[in-house]
C-alpha cells in the first residue's frame, strides 16, 4: 500500500536505481527518484497513474 506520510520504495528495488511513490492527501500520487530525493517529484492524478502503470506493464518505457 502507498503511504500518505512517507514515500514507499518497491520491495523489488536493488542497486539504488529505484523510484518511490507517495499517496498525497488530495488523492494524487507523487513519484520521485530514490537516488536524488531533493529533486521535485512528478505528480499524477489517479487516472494518469493508472495510464502510467499500464504503460510500464506494456513496456512503453523500456530502453531496449
């Protein structure tokens, strides 16, 4: 479950190349780079988050 108090990192995270997520009080989701937590996070609406996750699952962001 995504925390409303702190950022959560996946249990699959390794080698420091991870992202962290946080559920914001207004219902949006924040996403940030775990290597540089001082950078501004990306904020998604619930519908944008669903579309983003679907893209990840479909390989839209794969670098190969």
